C-alpha cells in the first residue's frame, strides 16, 4: 500500500510544480519583456495561479498520503530519496496549510503590482510614491509570519522559507563575528601602501561586446545555451523553470565592465546549480530542488568571486578581453586589471559591491527587515533608517533613493527573510572552495588553461546532486567535514587583499 501512496504523492507534487513553473514563466516575462501596462492583468493572472497552487498543495489528499507514509519503511533511511521527499514535503505542507488561501492570493497580487511600481519609483528616485506599496507588503508579510507561527520572533518564520531550519539568533551570532573581522580587514585596506587604479574598469565598454564576452564566459564555465538563455532586466535574477529551461538576466553599464560581467557570472552560478540538480528524475520533488537559498548563493558567489575575480581566471580570459575591448584595455597589464576588478571601496549598490564590503550591505538590510517585522521600524522610516545606517557603516551620504532603499527588488517582491542567505552563501562558498582545492590541487592551472568544467562537475557531484537530502549546515559538514564557520571566508579575503594591497 505504501508503494502506491508514495507514487500518488509524487504525482501530486509534480502537478503542483508544473503549475508553479507556469507562474515562474509569467514572473520572468513580467521582469523582462512584458509591456508596462500589462502589470495589472499580470497580477490577476499570478494571483489566480498562486491560489490554485496553494489549494492543490494543501489539499487533504496530500496530507493523508503524508500521514500514511510518515510511519512506513520508506523513512527508515533518512537520506534515501523517498525519505527526503516525504520529510521535506511534510515540512512544507505543515507550513503551507497554516496560510489562508486568500492571504496567498493577495500577497501574490500585491507583490506583482509592487514590483512594477518599484521599477518606476526607482527610476524616479521616489520613495514617497513607493511607500504605500511597501506598507502593504510589510503588513501582508507580518500576517504570513503570524500564520506560520514562531518561538522567538517573526523573522524566524520568514527565514525558514529560504534557509530551512535556520534561526535568527544563530545568524546574528555568525554575522557579528564576521563583522568584527571585516572591520579589521577594511582598516588594513584603508591604510595599505598600494591602491588599484579603478579607472581601468570605468572606461567605455560597448554593451554589445559586453554581451558577447559575458555569454562566452558563461558558456566556458558550463552554462549551456541549449538549456538556458540570458536577457536584460532592472535587477538581475535566475529562474529555473524546469528540466531543460534555466534563464538568467543581467544589466549593462556602458562605462563599467564589472557590473554586467560579474552579474552574469553570479546568475550563471545559480543557473549551473539548477542545471546540476537531477530534474529529469526528480522534478517536482524535494530531491529535485536546491538545499536552500544560502547554498544557492554559495554557488553564484563562488563563480562570481573565487573563480571570476581570481588571477588564474584572468590569465586565461584577459587576452580575450583585450582583443574585444581593445581601445579600453590595450595599454593595461594583467596585474593592474586584476587589482582594478578587486578594488575595495565603499559604494552604494550591493550587487556591484566588492567582496570586502558586500556583507555590510547585507547586515544593514537584515537589521531593517528584523525591525520591520517586530514593529520597531515602520515602513515610513525605512529611508531615514537606511540612510543613517549607511552613513555609519560606509561613511557615505546616500545621494538618491535608487542608490539607497530602492535599489533592491526584494521588498517589492515580498522576499523579506531572503537577504541573510547572501552572506550565508559567502560563508558556505569559502568552505566549499577550500575543499574543492584540496580535492583538485591543480585547480589554478585548470583555470589558467580555460578548464572550468572540472570544478563544475565537482560541484554537481558533491552539492547539486543531493537536492534537499541534507539541510544546509549538514551539507557543509558532509562535503567539507567541518561545521559552518566565518573563518575560511576571512582567511580567503585576507590572503587575497593582502597580496593586492601589500599588507
């Protein structure tokens, strides 16, 4: 009987996921090609779909199947495919059944409209006009957290959506240790004898040539354009639609090379994770999904930073960049270019930030989100709170809303609880990359030769293929033999920047 129940469960999950993929496609279209005036109807479409998805997933039938399977032989080995699918589906089912269908539909409708308004308000530096939408999103998200329930604070309930099992107090502790080390590192850099010439990457870089170069880099690291595509959007993202269809986006700055290139590498890293999961056999089930957003970010940040900003990577790609961007790079030496793309300086935009200051951007957002959920911060106070904290952390006066509280899409999309996964991803990536180097001591030589596929295969075999077999912290232990720690990331940055800045 359990065999039939399990087969029935998988059928139900695949139907839910197919519906979800339709919603993802509409969401991708909204942020890439949809005419601006289509936003209102798109909100109705997505609201209807989200209600259908929620109703189908929370049906008593799935609950009955899970009840039967929870005591079956399938769950005896908790790392088996069947046990993972049952355990993680039960976790999501327990949460989803707490959410009223009307709340799910309303949250989808409001966030769809809010994203369109965010694009417009960001372009006009107009926080005041965006504020009513932010207030609606915050209110609905609070309702969501309350419906979920929590032991300590509402942020715990939201964080679990992106990093299952994680607790806010644990994140606070890890972040505090990291922040202390970052302050020391940034002081060293500030007083260092050597300074990169950042003007090298702030010359004229033709957008079409950037696209060609970016696509060639993405393809070299394994992003297949027969199962993926690259498009332009306001805020870069990756969508894994389903088997054989993974889409990434970027944005181009004609006077800065770093932005689109590392944005493409970042999103391609997400895409490689989506492509590396065994969706042919496990689509629609937890074994066909990523472990967590933190692990997802570990993959994107690794390709962006440990690979894309490495000297070995550019020993292979710099001659190609010089041929393509001849007028901008023909007089530049590799060492100077390498230093320029790794220049550390406080800046407004998170997605364009260097590795050393990036996590301070996340800490700021994390603090604001927690405050919004506890009520200590009101939506109307977000701009002032942002600007005040930004001045404290970065020493910069925010000059406009687009460079401040309106720069990220996340709050308009209702993704409160997401931001900590970026820093967790940085921590995970350092530990994973250390292990990859231990397993492949010639990895730098591989990069210098233009061979990035061995790392891609290592990541697939050690991380991607597991789906949700392990929670994030357990996966780190399984892969590296060590618990999550801020120390590998700090050691990596100190070594790298010590060489560049001469301290």
